[in-house]
């Protein structure tokens, strides 16, 4: 039975929205699996952090070039490839019997997710008239937020009643549905595709990935008892060499992967720093809290999933409020307030004990989520407001890459710090009253976030509304035009 055009378009749109839901659902399901993976593979806390960093590193590195690949080979083809890789990575993750194999499978998953995300949003907007693109983006954000909200709870339930493997197997039927609906997307015109393959961007991504991997290994080794000066020196030299090659490749490229020049504006540069601090704290806290709740408070996986709900709901509530405030009065207040709320949440985690009340824990997670939404939304609004429209894609690429790498470093540092405390036998893994290893990690996150808030308060402009900013921008252009004559 053949379907009419409207039905095919609706199913295709539903499939694309489902891909957004699946990415955020999976990320938040995996967050509650740390303690289960510790028991299943008998590894250390800093090794468990590799489950997250492998995914994030591949996701962050591939995403900037994924859009260029979509321009060259077609967004529909790259989208389908991404879903296939994500499904394969999910299957391999669920089947993993060795820890190193799980890390490789997560890397495949992250690569697939990076190919999907930027191309899926473009495909979704092309299914609707141009005047409805804002509505499409709104739907995209709402579906992603739904995945983030229900992810920890669904993940906790799957782990509690089945196994940690099912948080990966759950992606398979969703992926099959998306691949079935992908066939209903309209074919792309060959005239819309680029003739040139982005070789320089691919080479740049490879060297940037090698440099980032060296940084992650360095952060992990600095907190380890088995320090090796030779390995550390070689990592530093390799990182420097790869960074130099990447920068040289970018300078010679007609279409650089990361256009650093856009961050000459103080507002944009400061927002980038605040965004990096935000991801450093957010990713580290989301890695740390499930472990803390299970190991200190004695929660089961399902209880951990439910306990993480305030963070997701707080993010969902505060993000639109921050965006509206940034439109009217700038992002200084929401960005700084958001970082202060996140610092307060992390500080409250330092005092969690075995007999700590659930309301205290939920309150700290709510503070973390509210601050997370304020910072993320206000920083994104700043990028869209202060960066020229033709540079917005490059700006978003730099912003996402820097933020994700900061989150990777934070997660690695947190895991390494806890593991060192355990090996030194200074900070016990569990204790009668508290676990200082976790408390020290939370204190580190609170300190870094507070410093980020202080920097943002000092350097972020007091802010202009969108109308005021546009007027100032027109005045600058008119003045430059008069000076030219």
C-alpha cells in the first residue's frame, strides 16, 4: 500500500524527532550505570570515566566535520550512516564482555551520534516551509528535553529489573524505526551538494583528536600513583606536535574547521569560557552523583534514576527563562546566576552522608539543573546575537568542541581524583559518616564553577536587548561606510 506525500512527510519528521529523543535518552540512561559497570567489570572509578569520555570525545570531534560531510555526500546519507553506526555501537556495547571492548563500542556510538545530530536538524527544517523553521527547532528542543528528563529513570529501571546491557539494547528498536522512516525522506538535489570532499577538515579532525586524547591521558596520569615521567613527556610532546599540525592545517584551509577569529568579541569569548566551566562541572557532576548516591546513600539503580529527575526538570524549567532574559537584557545575569547555582549544588554534595535526608539531595540536584539551564541557554543566545549569521555554524562548532573537551577533562579529573584517594587509603570509598574522596571532588567542582562565575561577572557586558544591539550594529556599519568615503 502506497502512502500519500503528507503521510510520508509526517512519518519522516517523526523519525527525525525520534533520533533527537534517542540521543538524549541514551546519554542520560548511561549516566546512572556507573556503579553497575564497576561491579560488572571490576575496574576503578577513573577507568569507568572512560565509558563517558570515549563517547564524548568522538562526538565532539566528529560533529564539526559532520555538517561538511552532509554538504558533500548528502545529509540524508550521512544521517542514515550515523543511525546505523549508533545502532551498531549500541549492540556492541550491550554484548561487551571486556572493558576495552565496551570503550571501543562507545566510541562507535559517539561517532554515529555526531553524524546524526547536525544533519537531522537540517533535514527536519527542510520538511517544513521556511516560515515554520522556528517551530521545528522548538519541537526538536522539546523532544530532546523529554529524552533528558526520562532517561535517568528509564535507565535505572532497566538496570534494576534487567541488566546494564539493556540500556544499550533499548536503542536497537528505536534505531530500526528511524531507519524505516528515513526511506520516506525526499531525495536531495545534486545541485545542492558540494563537489569538494573536505580532506583538510578530516585531517585536522584526526590531529585534533590525537591532541585531545593526549590531554585526557595526561589528566588521568597526573592523578595516578603510577606516574611515569617518560610517558608524561612523550604525551606532552605528542600533544604539542598534533596541535601545531592542526593549527597549520586550519590556517591553510579555505574552509577552516574551527574559525577562531569569531571569538574576538569579548562577549563571545567570555561566553565560551563560561560554557567550558559549565560543561566541566555538569559532566563531572552527572558522572559523580549516581556513584555517590549508590555508594554512600545506598540507593539502587531505579532510585538513582528517580533521584536525578530534579536536575533534568530544573534544566527544562530554567532554559527558556534564561533565553528570554538574554534577548531582553543580555546574558550576564542568567550566566553568572546559573554558575552560582551550580556551585551551590556541588557545595551541598560535599556534605552528603549515609543519613542525609532525601530532600536535601533532591534540592542540591535541583540547584544544579536550574543553573545548568540558565548557563546553557544564555550562552547559546549570546552566540546567535553577537556572531554574524554566516559565521554562526562555525561559532557553534568551536563552542561545542571546546565545551565537550572541557567536560571530558572534568570527568577524567574527577574519576582520577577519587581513584587516587582510594589507593592512598586517605579517602575511603565508603565511610560511616561520609566519603571525603567524593567530597573533595565536589569541592573542586564548586571552586572551579565559582571562579567561572566571578570571571563571567567581571568580563560579560551588562547586556543589550536585541533591539538595542541591532541599532548599535547598524550605527557601526553606517559609520564605517561614511569613513570609507
